[in-house]
C-alpha cells in the first residue's frame, strides 16, 4: 500500500504543468519549458494477468516532439523495480510510439544513489536492455531556505521540503515555505500547507511543520485546518485523519457523497487514510481516491 509521502513525491508533478521542466533544469537536462502537458491514465495493465500501474504518467507535447514522462516515487532499494521499470518503458513506447522518460524521485540519499545506477537485463557484460533513470533526491534538489526564492517558486519549495524530509536542512526549508505561502492566495496556500503535511509522512519533519502551523500566525491558516487538528486530538488519530481528508476534499469543492463519507469515516487503517489524503490534493471526484 503506497504511503502518503510516497504519493506526494510524484503527485506534485500534476500540480504545475511546467514543474517537470524546472526539475530537469536542476539536472542540466534541456527540455522546452513551453510544453503542453496532459495527465494520463497510470494503468499499464495488459489483458492478462498482472495489474501494473505507474505512479504518475504525463504526456508532453513540445517543439522537440511528443514524450511520455513516467514519474516513480521510490522509498527504498527494490531489485524488483528493474523489471517493472523496463516493462513500463517498453509497453508505453510500443503503445504510444514516442520516447519514454523515466524520472525517479527519492527522499533519502541511499535510495537515490541506488536508483541512479544503470540496471541491466541480460548477460552481465552484454545486457540486452539497460534501465538508466533520471533521479531527483536530496543531493540534487536544492534546499530552498531563502524567502525570496521560496516565494518565487512555491511548488519547488514544497518539493524541496518533501525530498529533504529527512535532511538537516528541512527545518530551514519549512520555515521558508511557511513564510512563502503567505505571499500567495489563501486557497492555494492552504492547499499546499495540507499537501506538505501529508507528503512528509511519518518523518520528524511532519511534526516540525505541524508546530509551525500551530505556533505561528499566517494569513492563509484557515479556520477549517485549525478545527481539523483540534478535532483530531479530541477523537483520536484515525478519526482525525479521516476528518482531515474529508475537509481537504470539501475545501477543493470535490463532492463528498454520504457513501464516500461513510467509507472514509469507517476506515481504521491510518496508512490507507494517508494514501487517500495524498490523492485528495489532485483528484477531481471522490471516487478517484479509491482506485
């Protein structure tokens, strides 16, 4: 079951259509910033028999031609990913007949180093296929700690906080992000404040962020967010997570039917609730939470 921090690391690329190009720029990879981007269905299942689903899949249209961008969030080393990633690339290339780019996002340096190593399939000295991902991690995503820089690109600052969630710099990044959110409209700021909390998952940084949200006064701190936290303390962690999820959906004007509300409130698995919460920041209907 994907965790909330896993979901946030790749779903942030759906929030800003040009964000992938800005992350490519961090790696000195040239790609047109003027580019039409479409979020695609992530299901890459064949008729039989195994379900395969990428994390995020974007269709890019630019002066350099069409490309598919597969974005995978990786929390730890996983040898099985070699075959999975090779399948994604091969399947999507054959289906759409355009180049496929694999971008892997990591929250810790050990995993990022593992992901960067070329992964061969075939003979050790003559592999038939080599999977060589582009990788973003705490060593090549800048720690955005300057308020001016943070305000200039709030999405990058949120991403910086998520990828540096276990880094010593995270406290300074969160300070800059909290102040930068005060420079954008209240709805956007509240949305990314919740996105950040969910995306930090079970890290100590999540509690640092909660402290910032509860001890300092920012224009964008809406009454519903404060109420959610108070209710969470009163009714316990599980119900608090469920109530926060519903409030995020309602704040984004996503309809919450009685059936959806009942399903969310009856869930007792906090990992499932956190995964749903990470999806809540980008879904257009509540039913998409449960896909």
